[in-house]
């Protein structure tokens, strides 16, 4: 008989609500969906002037098609934006074309309407 898994009930562990980091991570769910999650550190929010839920600047995900290229931020085949809620910390992205590679930026539009990158995701390949 195998021993029971070890559980130390005297020292319960809880995951923190935040890690004080600025990042975005992309995970392929299936050929039609990519799951994204992110965190924007308070220091980054302060530097960009986007306090959580207390600013009027639109936030968006910028989806780059980087199939077959070493992406440098400028050489994507194409890109499109999906606006997201500032209070969100994750998003299911539907519709990337299958058999393509993608990188996703989380960003905010400045007063002049220019997209300012907050964080860039890992590259993913949609099957």
C-alpha cells in the first residue's frame, strides 16, 4: 500500500493575489482559443499613469502574426487589437488563424492615440 501524500495542515499555504510583476503569458487552449493572463505592477501603473480602474485610457491586446519570423516588434506579417477591461487580468482570445505563430502585447493608448506596450507575451503556435 502506497503512503498517503504529505500534507502539513499546521502550515497552510495560500497563493498571493499578486506578485508585483508586469508580465503577460499566452497559452494555447486549442486551434480556436488562446488564453492570456497578465499582471501590471503598481509601479508600472504609476509610471504610465494608469491607476487600476481609475483612468480613461483604453487598454488593448495587440495580436501579432509572427509566423516564420524572428519578431523584433516591427516585422510582424500583420496585427490587430482587441480592447480589454482595465480590471481584467485574463482573457480568452478567439479566432487566431490556425497553423500560425503569435505574440501578444498588452498595452494602453496614450493621449495621442498611440499604442504603448506594457508587456509582451511569449510566442505561441496555434495548431
